[in-house]
C-alpha cells in the first residue's frame, strides 16, 4: 500500500522544535520529502538528521519567516531541486505574554509579524508555485484564535487573524480553480518549549494556571505534538480533498464549554 504522502514535497516552517518538528517527522514517515526551516539552526539540523536516520527525505534550510524577499527565493530553490511543492505548513510562531494594559506596541508588532504577516506571505508564495498543479496549505492557528485569554491579547489577535485569513485564501483559490486547499489547525495545550516558556514568563500566575490547566481539559491532560502532527497529516493528504477553509480543532475538548 502506498504511503499517505508518497511523492509529495512539503515545507514546514519553524520545524526545528515542537509541533513543527513532530509534523515534519510524521510527513517524512509517510513518504514526503520535507523542507525543515527555522531560525533555530541547531534545531533544524537535528530534525533533518533524525529524519534521515529514520530513512526519510529532508532538506534543512535557515528561514526567518518574517523576511518577505526570502519566501520567493526559497520557493525557487524548492522548485529547482524538487520540481514541485505540494504542502506548506505555516507553523512558525511566538507567544509573548502581557495583558492589554501591559503589552508594548513593540511586542504586539513582533507577534503579528511572525504569527500573522508571515502566514500571509507564505500562503501567497505557495499559491504562486502550487497553482496549476494543486496543493494543501495548512495554517497553524490556535484555540486562542477562537477564544480569548486575558494574558495574551497580541497572540489572540494574531491567531484570530490566521483563522479568518485562511478562509479568504481558501475561497480565492477555490474560485480560481487552482485545486489548492487552505485550512487552519487549532491546537489546544500541547507541551512544547513554547508552552513551557509561556507559563514560565507568567511566574506565579503561570504556575497556578499550569496546575489548573490539566483539570480543565475534558480529556484530562495536555496533548502531545504527535496529536497535532496527525491532524496536519490528514489535511496534507488527499484524504481531506473535500476540505477547504475549515478549522481543525485538536484540543482535548477544551473549547467545548
Ligand atoms: P516552539 O516549540 O517554540 O516552536 C516554534 C519554532 O518556530 C521554534 O523553533 C522557533 O525558533 C521558530 N520560530 C520563531 N520565530 C521564527 C521566525 N521568525 N521564523 C522562523 N522560525 C521561527 O513552539 P510550538 O509550541 O511548537 O508552536 C508551533 C506553532 O503552534 C506556533 O504557531 C504556535 O503558536 C502554535 N500553537 C502551539 C500550541 C501549543 O500548545 N504548543 C497551541 C496552539 C498553537 P526559536 O525557538 O529560536 O524561537
């Protein structure tokens, strides 16, 4: 039986760590050649090595997703070396805390630049090379793009922006007949370096929140990066051929209430 992503070429941003790492590894296990990009060079090199050791195909490339001109350069490199791009996961993200009275304009803008502006630039660059052949674009939002959190207004705004931007891009691609699907993924609490640092930044409030959070998740505990990687795998594969502009929530039931 063919692997679910056999013959496909994927790019996963911010895949030197956390959810991106798990997604890149899962895609490679399922037969894709994966471009692993990140600002964290040690992380991306480790992930590429681990994929190769496991028998998969991967190319590592430093990428700061906020640099507009580099998106087209990277797309050209991918097309020149692999002839196609089938899957883009706009995953790179940052989470800066500070309530609406505390957050600085600088932190607000940094958050939008990585979490929202780069998702737009990545989607735009991928559409250019995917149209005609088709593809799947997966934008990593968050449950925090659906529900509010008093300590993360900038993050909430960026992830809400990703959610609705995804629908606009999906409608455009459908109307043009590009055969490009664009969907968003909304992880709940998943234990990664980002979440660990986010709770640590909030000091005592963070420690209290951390103690409470597992009790508030209907399925009883935080998720694992593989739970999100499996959702991305479904959206990346042709099994989700009838899904576009959708929101895939993977949160242990957190947003049900
Ligand atoms: P993570 O472990 O911190 O991984 C994110 C990666 O992105 C890091 O390697 C980071 O590098 C990199 N990065 C940061 N800024 C970048 C930039 N400008 N260009 C390229 N790469 C950059 O975080 P994660 O938890 O896996 O998060 C991945 C995505 O899932 C994010 O979009 C996040 O908002 C979303 N998400 C996560 C959760 C969760 O519970 N973990 C929940 C909902 C949504 P550095 O480490 O050097 O900064």
